[in-house]
């Protein structure tokens, strides 16, 4: 029997229905076309931004911060590569075991890590910054999606606390916080770059699109510091501060010919590699702290007197009976003397003799000498927070103020200003500018005194370190030394403090042809000894002796030239 194939019935829509359906389909296509045109024209930028955000990333290319070196290229501050671990919390997919392992490697608590990653709408959060590259690789090997690694740099200071006050340190983002790191931030930091890449969900770079901005590395900075002399100055200063149980101290070594600072040590100090507990330790006292210089100012009074033409080194001044009354005030000598020459006034450190010389000079003339020495004005050495000191206008001076200022009372200086002032005695009356950056040529200074006056005062300063002077402990075997001690009461809120002193010494060597100038200040020695000749002069001697040997400076005296009085010999003292 033949089977029949049954065909399904053909449903024919009425013509009007076909037209309606066609119109609906065409309208749908028109709506889609209009919507696409609208989105492509009106919202193109927004949509592209949203699309790029899901796969395109802009990666920061950090610039390498410039090095800070000493004058011979020895590194004082360098940047070493480190890695930072960051995450995009919405993309993080981690098991409790992965979280625990990551927290262990990063020395974090799992709860702390979860707090950064869980329910955090931010697309960028640091987990741990500036860790060693080896540790970062171990973290990335855990394979947590949404966790990434970023190259950064960490600052390292090889000299540590020895150079802390000069170099300073940087913060977590390598921005300078103190010292030259702060002062030369723009010079050292450079400019970061960036590039656009395509990353997959795991954070892997699929395609490198373009370098948007090429990083510009920072410039290196060469200081005038000699690292070996800096270590020497720091060691000897630390020994004195400890020996005399002092509150603080500072020491400066200047190249007498160029004014370059070869060393600048300060105590107390801190570790710039781990700058914590820095209260009172971050100040560069040699530059930002002022003090009354005491008798270290007397050589300038003597120089002014010689320059005036009214005095010679052999002019006699009556200092007996060791006191000088000016109105209701009285000036004392620690050791009353009789008739002294100008040279002996400096050698014996007579306050009365210095005051009598100053009172014969016009206030405006004496003020002009001090002003030309740079007292009361910053040295413009380019260090953050430099103090200018205080020098009152001569129009406001009373006779007692003019007298006391002649031996360092009523005037305040920084140790750097004081050290710089002594360059006039090393350079035939020429005051040199000072620099903490290495110079390419010797700068031209300002002529303050005649060469004859400068040499005469330098001869007086040699007497200070000889027997009968206030600083025999400043002598150095094989070298002629010239210098001056200072011992001054500290000034407190209610006046001078009876039992607190600043001990100082400034000197130069070799005296026949000065190569170095060293200034030492010890703040509040409290061991019962506080005279500059006892506390500061030995520090000068130790630093100067070592530095001259390092620089191979020829000797200008026999090796047996030292004559130090016995321990029980009475010491010539000076106190303001």
C-alpha cells in the first residue's frame, strides 16, 4: 500500500499583518541604528574611557633620584630598586590559605590584609611598599588575581648618622624632608614617566601600547665634604661630648683657601636610614643655632683697633686691677693682669683690655667691621633654616654694650659664621664666601683688613696656643697653630645662666701658610670643666692633626714643638 506524505498547511497572513510586522522589524533596526549613532557621536569619549578602564592601564615609570656624593664621588645618598605590592580589591580572588601565606611573607596580620582587600570599592590600594625584589617575587608567586607588583626606589645613606644633618633624608615617596634632600628636591628628583599597556584579569601585560611620557632621571649633587675628614670630625666631637657630658656639640672644617666646607659634624644626631625619635636631633646646629661667641670675637676687635691706626701689636693697655666699671656695670678679667700689649690682650684673653680698645673706636666704625665680617647676616650657603645671628645697629649701642660686644657678649652668631670670619686671618685680610658644594675654581672674597693687620693678628693667635696662652692643648706636633678660645655663659629666658656655658675654639694651621680652619663648639659641658681651652681646644687639635695628615700638608715646625703645661699648672681662663 503506498504511503502518503502529508504536507503541513500553509498559513497565509493577511497582507495588512505582513505590512505591520515589516514595519515593526524596520523600526527596531532604525532604533538600533539611531542608538548606535547616538552613542558613537555623543558618548564616544565616555564609552572609550569605560572600555579602557577594563583592560587598559597607565603604568607609572619612576625616575631615578640623583645621587649625593662627597667631593671625591663617594656616595652619601643613593637610590636602590625596590618593589611595592598593590591590589585592585574588586578584582582580588584569594582563598584564606593564600591570604595567610601572603600576610606571613609581608609580616602582616591576616586581619589587617583582609581589611585592605575585602569590601573595598577602590581600584588601587597599597598592601606593602618598598620591599626587597626577592620578597616581592615570592608574594607574586602565590598567584592571587588582582594583586600586582610595582617598581620603586628606596633611598639609602651609607654614612648614616655621621652625615645625617647635611644630607637629610626622604619620605616614603622619595620627597626630601631635611638637609640637601629637601633643599635640592627638584634637582635630585627628576620627573616620572608613564606608559599605556593592556593587561588581562590576572595583571599580566598582554600588549605594550605606547610610551606616553619618558621619565627624566634626577641629577647628581656633589658636596664639598671630604667623607674621611667628616668621619674624623664626628668621632672626635662625639668623644668630647661624651667625656664632658655635654648637651650638644658641633664642628666645622673649612678649606682656608676656597671656603669649601670639608666637614660639618653635629651631635646629637639620628639615623637617616630609619628616621625615628628625632625630637631635637635633626637640627644642623652649626648652621641653624646661634650662640654668644665669647672671647673668640676678640681677634676682630684687635684687628679693628690695628686697622684704625691708633694701635700697634706692641701698644700697651693698662688692665689692672682686672676690673672696668662703666656706669653701674662692671667688666671682670678671670685672671687680673697689669700692663699688657695688644698681643698679650689676645694671648691672655683680657676682657678689660679688649673693652678698652673697643671704647676708643667710633661705634659706627666698629659696627662696620663686624658687619663686613658677615655678623648678623646669613652666609647664603644654601642650607634650609640657616640663621642670620644678631648684630644690633650701632645707633642703639650704649658704652657698656660696645665694650661687652668687643669680647663676644651681646652679639650672637652661628658656628659657620664664626668659622668663615677667621678666613680673613688665613687670606691676608680677605673674607672668603663659604660653600657646601664642590667648587670648580677659587672664589674671590671681600677685602676687610689689610694684609699687614691680618698677619699681625695671626701672630697674636699663635701666642694663644703657646705656654702662657689660654689654649696650649690646641698644639699639634710638627705644625704651627693659631687660634682663640671662647667660654661664655648661656643666655636663658631670664638672663645669663650661672652654671651653663658654651665652650668654643676656632683656629687655623699651618700658621705659616694656613690650609684649614676648624671651629668647635660644645654646648653645656657638665663634668665640672667648661673652659674653651680644656673642652674645645683638644677637639680642634685632634681633628686638625688628622686632617692635615690626610691632605699631606707639609709641616712648618719641628716635631718637638709642643710644650704643654703640667696637669697641676694653673690654667689661664676666660669667661664672659
